[in-house]
C-alpha cells in the first residue's frame, strides 16, 4: 500500500512537470516548439514518459489548457469579488504572461479540432464569470443595464486589454499609454457612479 502511494506520487510529479514544461515552452517559444522531445528535456524526464502519460501531443495540450484554465478561473472568481471588479477585470486581462499562452492556444486551435472544442468551452466559462461580475458591479451602482449591457462592457474591457498585450508582444505600442489611461479613467468614472443616480 505504501509502495503504491509512493509510485503514484512519483507519477504525479512527472506528469505535472510535463504539463508545466509544455506551458513554458509554448509561452517562450510557441506551440510548434512543444515537441515531445523538447517538452521532456524541459521537464527533465525521458521522452518515452510523455507518451506514457499522454497518448498523443493533443492529449498533453488539452491537459495544459485545462490545468491553466482551472487556475485562471479560480483566480478570476476570487479577484472579481473585489471592491472594483471592473478595474480588476482590466488588470487580469492585461497580464502578458497569460495572454501569450492563450494566443498560442488560439493558433493551435486553428489546426486541431480537439483544442478548438476545449478552448471554446473555457472561453465561454470565462465570459460567463466576467459578465456576471460586471452585472453585479453595475447593478450595485444603479447603472442601467440597457444602456450598459454587462456582456458588452465585460467584452470591451477584456478584449481591449488582450489586444494591447498581443500588440505589445510584437513590438506595437503606439497609442497604448493613451488607451490605458482612457480606459482606466472610464472605468473609474463608472465605478464612482452612486446607486440611484443611474446612467
């Protein structure tokens, strides 16, 4: 029994290292660089272990996506209960580390149906959480949801932040400081609306 537990712990360690190594290679070098050999080297294990734990590279990519998704969703749920969920949403979506990995998965999804299905499910969960957080925030301030539909507000915040990250990744920064200042000013204005004043 003790030996079985020990073997499981050792297995789990190697499996987790492979997942983390794949995410790192994808972030740093792009999904095309995440071969079984490269991932095994990064994880410090033999290449055969990749296929011991994952029948195909697609299975490994799906696990990387799921592992990252669970961490991101939990973090997002916690963060969006903050006093200022609108600025928090802006901040979360502006993290270049996460955006880089998401961009790689978007590119990979163009070629792999299984990744596309998984990414769609994750994106829909994210949008639900973001929209709900914005809806609660706007409702608490008496903002008219017809004039400011929560799903639209959440998409404008998230998509603008991600777009700035994607542009920065290729060296395009013209207008970024002005855009950030403008968005943050609007979000602070919206956050400062007092209940009953509406919009």
